[in-house]
């Protein structure tokens, strides 16, 4: 049922989900942390937002690089 | 309200419409069959499809709405950017390849791939229609709202123009022309947003109190106890009559002055008696505001004058830069943000005052705000939960972010784009291109929004005009192009929505509700007729909902899509135990529960029914955090029960 590509996709999905959840939870429950300016006078809320956008693209490129061209491994994994 | 129609904008818009329709007619011959009409024969190159994803997805809500929200509140609009983009991760990693593998023309095809069930087709068809119509209404209303200030045409004409052009695009060549329109729009949007951002950085920041040639006056400090008497003797104000704070004005921080029959409203601002000149009494400044009044007999007054004499003054200035600088000169992208972080900006807030005779005055008042606060989430009403102490408010925020995350990969008009490429690898590659374009654009929205906030060109009464007015503050040409792109933004998204809806009507609903079997040629004809009907309905709804603020319907679409469609799609892909009954139940329960929650929510009570927010029975307004898990739970429970009941020997 799940192909090789689908399994890689699921792993990357959970990596991103954890990163996204971290952002949402920090914003909701630790807003003071988001106000800190860790680098270049720009606050964590903006850095984290940029990082989420960059991470989406990087993980997408990684997925594109490791996926099989057209994955036919349907039957081998349940 | 402060915009004159631009001939240049009309010319550029007409040129874009001409090019779009020309492409559609040229491509018309390629869409004679169902495969051509609904899926462009699966022959769209992945790179084109990727940019078309951006054109399909970046609706007027994304372009105008997010820029406007950032310009008015700061970081909060960027939260939408982050949530909308994160949804594409779900689309790529979970949905893209299976959609291409399982489906043919509509979202219901993919859900039904293993079961060949009429029930699944009907349920998914209805959910597709519901989501698409919720998405469609704000686009059409937005088209009319854009036409009014930019082209000087009445609202209904804007809706009819956009509706007619879109119907022509969809009817001539279906998915083929829709794809190319979306490709052109996506590319133009990203290219010109980049140019606009580069110009914002090149311009940098400059301290100005107000626009040259116009001064908003602040008067004081004065003792609160003697304010009325002092103002009546104020020569700078022309010795006005001070109106008593009666009726709805009682207890509000405003004082109303009348000169020559014109009433102006001033906002009280408490200040500290630093030098102890006033013996510990309450000291205030009064700041000039701007007002828009709709009188009980329907007349519009601007700043107390009839609409043809009064005008809203543009706002949005930096009032303080770090180290007492007056002007920064060109800035780098990080420098732009760090300088804003240490500056002070005069934002404009508003308050509605309803008089006893039914007239409504909206007061727009200046609110100097530190940059560090502007660049923090939680300033707008939508995301106020972040700064609230109540747990239910926090849940509301989490729920909205969850719906944005899960909604994208469940929007039917996005999902059908996967059928337009030749194979799964192309589906994957086009999603990666889509993520690159959309992610880059969303970073630009932050700069465009903050640029508009400090451009001195903002209309405090209309946040949707932030991006076009920002462009006008730079050059008239750029304004014309950005305005025309805003229209093509509507064209691209509405074409996709009408195509998804007509596919659902023809392929999922009609063929399953009737016993008739259609030939391929008949199916295309029916789909074209369905497109015209959906288009005409969209035009009617766009005109009908003119007076309502319908931007929240996009949020409804995301919540319903995430609750009704995603659980069924994900479980079909990853759980062997999924049954036909489970999918039907999950789609119906997800759709009905999320809709019911929304219709009973505090936000809907306040914005649609005009009732107090507190009278809503729901603990918070955004349903996703409850109804998305409910969709999954329903599917698992019904699948388990139905499998046991129909299992051999059971």
C-alpha cells in the first residue's frame, strides 16, 4: 500500500510537522521567546517564519532528490 | 476611497484580458475530449504546472489580503503566509503522487479509486462544490471591490466583467487555457512583487509625521477637567462648539467639535505630567481622527462632510527611527527589518459608534506603535488569541493554524492540477516548483506589507488597497501593472474554482444521480454548460454578497476542506482497513460538523448575524482542532464496524 516514496514522504512530513508545531506552540505559549533578537537585530518570530519557508523548500528538494523517478514499489510494503 | 481611477490601469488590464482570451481561443481546439477539457490530456510540462500551482493558489486573499493585514497589523498577516505555505508540505509529501496515480478528472475519482462507489462520488462531489463556492464568493466580491476604486466602474460591473471573462476562459479550452492563465498570472505576480520589494528596500525609511501638504493636528496638553472650556476658546480650531458626550459617545475617549455645521471627532490621549505643571490632575492631548459616517437615510459623510467634499487622507508613517535618524537611504533585507524593529510607526486603528437614529460612524485614529510590537504576532483580532490569557483563545489560534496546514492539500481546485501532468514524477516536480514560487512570494509579502505600512499612502478604511497604493506611492506605471495583476489574480483562481465545480457537477453528481450514460463528447458539452451555470451563479453571489465582509469565507473553505477531505484521502492511502462506508461517513461528518461549528461560532455570530460574540455556544471559533480529528475517528470507527458487518461469515 505505502510505496517507498510515500514512506520517505511521511518521514519528511513528520520532520516538518514537528518544526511547524514548535513555531505554533512557541507563538501561543511562549510569546516572550519570540520577541528575542538572536541575530542581526531581527527577532525570533521572523527568523522562525523565514526558516519554516526555507525548510519547506529544502525538504521538498531533498525529497525530489531521493525519490525514485516513478515509484512502482506498491506491493512490497504494507 | 482615496483613489482616483487610472486610465493606465484600465489599459494594462484590458491588454492582459485580451492576451488571456487570445490564448484561450487559440488553445480551444485542444480540449475536445474529457481528458483534454478536465486534465489538459496530462500534457502540461511540470515546470509550467508548478508556476500554475502558484497562479491557482495565490488568490486575491493571498495577494491583497495578506499585504493589507501586514500593513495594518504587522506580523499577523505573515502568520497566514507561513500557514498557507506549510500546507504545501502536506500536498507534496502525502498527497501529490497518489492523487496523480489514483485519480483521473476530479478529487472524487481519487477517493473512489478502490471502491467504485456512487456514495463516495456523491459525498465528495458535494464537498467539492461546498468548498469551491465558499472560496468563489470572496473572489467575486473582491473583483467588484477592486474595480470600484481602480477603474472607476460600479461594483456589479466589475463582478460581471470578471465572471464573463472567466466563463469564456473555462468554456473555450477548460484546463488547457486555465493552466496557461494561471501560469501567466503566477509568473507576473512573483516577478512584479520582486520588483516592488526591491524598490521598497531602495527607498528605505524616512521620518515624517504626515503627508506633505496635510497636517493631522494634535492639541494639548490640557487638563481633562477643563477641556471643553479650553477647546471652545482654541483659536487654532476656530473657536468650535464642543458637543456633549451623549448617547453612544458617553464614556468613549473622544471629543466632538462642530465648526460651520461640520462635526469633527478628536481622540483623547492621556499623557504624563512630567514637569508637574498641572498639580497631579489628569492631562490629555487630543488627536485629530478621520471619520466615515453612514447616516440613517443612507448618506455617506467623510470627516463630517458630504462624500463629494470630504476625503480620507492617506496615512502610514514612521514617526521615529533609531538614533534620531531622519532618513535611512537604501536598506538590505535584514537591515530593513532590524531598523523597523527599533523604530516607531503610526498605525491607524478604528472604532465603530452606532447612534440612536441608526447612523454608524467609524472613527479612524492614529496609534503610535513600537516596531518591536509590530513585528510580534497577536496584534489583529484574528490572532488575538496569542496574547490572550484564556486557554480557549489559544486553542482558537492553534485550530486556525492546523486548518491552514491541513487545508491546502484538500482544496479540490488545487488537487485537480495533479491530473494535468504526465506522471507521478512530474506531479512531484511541479509541486516543488510550486513551493519555491509560493514560498518566495510569501517572503515578499512581508516586505510589501511593511513597505505599505510606512509608505504614507495607506487608506485607513480599506486594507485590501494596501499593495496597489504602495505601488502608486512609487510610480504610476507600477500601480497600473500591480492593479492589473490583482485582476488577473482573480481570473486565475476563479477559473480553477469554476473548473473544479463543473467537474464535480458533471462527473461526480450528474452521472451518479441520473441513470443516463454520456458519450465523451456529451460529457464535455455538459461540463461547459455546468461551467456557464456555475459562473453565472458566482456572478449573482458576487453581486448579492457585495455589502458583506466575506473574506472569512476563505477560512470556511480551508476548515471544511481539511475536515471533510483530508481524513478520507490520508486514510485511503495509509490504512488498508479503510472501507467505502468509512470514507462516505468521514466526508459527510467532517463537512457537516465543521460547517455547523462555523455557523454557531462567535466570529460568525458577530460578523454575519450581528449578535454578541459571547452568545455563541461554541467555546472558540475555528473548528479544525476538533473536526479534523473527528473526521479521522469517524472513518476508523465506521470502517471497523462496516468491515465486521460485511466480513465473510460474519
